C-alpha cells in the first residue's frame, strides 16, 4: 500500500506500539472488529478524586489500579454488505502520544482509510473525534459520510460551549468545534431510537457528554451494543455504577444512564464493545448482587 502523509508522520511512534491491533466477533452476517487506537494515559484522580478511600482501596487491590491509568481505546469497525463503518475515529496525533494509531490497526485488518464508507460518532471528546483530520488538516477518511446525534452536534457547535464547559475541558470544546466544522456539509443527524444504518439503532446514553449515544447492532436474536464511554471502565463503573465518575460531564446523569444500561445488558446478556473497557473491549455484563462485572469474551 501507499503510505499516506499521516501514516508517514506517525510511523516512528506506531512501531513502538505492541498491543494486538484488532480482534473480531460476528453478529449474524455482520463482522465487528475492535480496532485499537492505542491507549489513554490519565492521572487516576481524574476519575477517583471524590471517591472515599474505603471504596477505592478494594478496587485498587482487585484491579491493580495505580496512580496512572492506561485504559485502551477500542474503536468499533462494523462490516456489513459493502459498507465499512467506524464508530468514532480515535484521537489523532494532537491529543496524547499513547493514542492515535487507528490507521495502523486498520491496515492490519486489511483496510485503507479510503475504504471507510461511514463514520458514526458516539460523542465528541478528543479521543473519539480528534482523529478526524491528519497533521495537514485533511480528512483522514476522505470517502466517508458522517453521522452524529443531534444533541451532541448542537452542544459542541454552540459558540457558548467554550465558556460554559468546565475549565479543565476548554480544549475539548475548541478541538471539537474545529473538527466538526470540517464536516458540516457532509454530516447527518439522528436521535434516540433512530435506525442510523440498516440494523443499527441509536440509544440515548446522555451524561458522559450532553448528547452521548450508544448503538445496538442487531441481527435477529443476536445483538451487540457499541458503548462508547457511557460505561467508561471495567472497574468502578461495574462495581459501583451509581458512583459519580469524574470523567462524566454530568455526573448524576451519567450514573443514572450507567445503572439502567448495566441492568439491561446483564438481563439480556447482550454482547458489548466498550471503547475503554479492558482488553479489546468485547464481552458481556454479569450481575454480582447489586453490582456487575465485565466478562471479556475470549
Ligand atoms: Zn473516551
């Protein structure tokens, strides 16, 4: 294949990245691949600062959590008919050096950037949308059409958001607005319950961001939910789903969303693919008394 300019500029960093690039599951005839964009590198306090020590200590012990968290970034690729659909586009090169490797993972899965036909966004945080453009501000997926929840679009394209968002996320607002402006002529909007493409239904999962959406990919009795960040980790979000997470912009709403969704996923035993869940993010939700745990598919 011909190297794109973006691949050329990231080749040095990417070669250091050794995790498996992708893994797959099937929902009927639909092939679903977890594409690794790398991982985040975050101070644990970002999520846990307000959590009492007696709650946190057992989590640290059980999940081996340290002061720096390195959650994976698992982009979902759905291949159905002749379409190659990405759910989110990863972090690109401007967010953090440990993320932004989606092209290498796609390459390993046998796809060129030009092969992507559709991009559907869960939300517009940097690790999900900054990979929309390359280092030259060209669209990374030039042949794709784009889709996003109406409410999410309205929030990040509102010129007031940069002033109303908490100060720690000002760059999120600036970065999202700049990138969404690049696709304003090539994007369509959807709402809760809409079928965004055949067999894929949007599910309002607000709280992490004002318009966050998950997606249910269904084929007969088989289904998988693309979670995005509405269930944002495999430890606290499962063991204490009602606890407010520092990564949610509206903590109370994020918690209510998480509790309801985990209950449904455990009851229906629906497969999930979580952007920041452990490993490749593919697994199921198991009930444990009043709490839950994430069981990875092997
Ligand atoms: Zn994220």
